[in-house]
């Protein structure tokens, strides 16, 4: 699915819009995380397109080559690691490939697959995002002159958070298979970190630990389902 499209003409980057003229493909199934990417790119001057699955990403890549690809490690139809490896080995190579995840082991896995760097969730600081992308671009893609460093942070829309919570709740309410538990754990972990929701993050970690220990997960799933229901009952960001 596509999108967030903010068209910027092919102009040279500036100090305040250092990614002007570039296209970013965000391969990310979380609407909340994608809203964060949209705001980061908008403030930086880049055009952004979204793919919410590996299949959708492949459709995008048949049509155009982005300057930057940001790829979530866990996607609904497979691992983003495989896409990182594929893009890293393709020629011509996308200039900057970044992995992203809320998992602690995400960075070494992404780098081993060929990513240039890694974005830990939550992703909120504009200057940090810009510096990470520019770090891996050749000098001709950098703005001329000094670039102001700002502590400005972005705040994704609460509606996107509600959509993601509803997505997790839908999975938790069905007869979950092993793959469902793995997917919902990584998705909910990234969401909890992005929303700075420590209680939800702790509940997700408990589910992940008990799943690794092959314990009965019914109590953990019920706890997580109830916590998400409480958050969905309030139409504001956590």
C-alpha cells in the first residue's frame, strides 16, 4: 500500500531541507511508525512512499529505485532481513539501506544482512534521522555550508496509534499460531516503545519470555488483550 506522498521537486538539498530531492521507501507495517517517518521526511525535504509488506515493497521496487530504503525487521509476510540482503546485493544498489525495529537484536542482524545502519524505535529526533541518512551518502548529496542542529522532535498522530492497537487486538482475539505469537510480539514491542508505554512494553516482554520458555500463554495473551482494550477505549495518544 502506498501512502504518504509528499512531492518535492528535484532540487539541491539545503541546510534546512538536507534530504531535498530524495525518495524514501519505508517498508513498515505500523501506521504509527510510518507516520513518524512521514513527518521526519517532510521536515527533511524528502519524498516518502510506504510499503506495508514484502510483497508491496517488491511492487514499489519494480517501478522506481528510492534513494533510501528503511526496512522493518518484522513484517506480516516474512522477515525484512531477507529484503535487506536482497537490496544490498542488487546492482545498482540503493544508496542507503536502513534496518529498523524495537527488538534489541535487530541492529546486528540488519548490519549482517548488508544494511548501512539501523534506526532503533522510537524514531523521533529530526536531526538524528537526517545525520544518519547523510552519513551514508556521497558528498555531492550533502547540503553546502553549515547545517543547523535541532532538538526538534516529531509527534505522530494518535489515530495512527489507535489503528495499530486495533491491529494487535485483532490478532490476539483469534486462534493464534506460533507465527502469530512471534509477529504480534515484535509488532507490539515496537509500538509500545514508539508510544513510550512502559506498562505495555513490559506485558509484551512477558509474553515473549514465556513463549521462548514454551509456557502456557493464555494468561499473558489475556493480560495484553485487556491492556490494549483499555487503551482503545480512550481516543488519545498514550
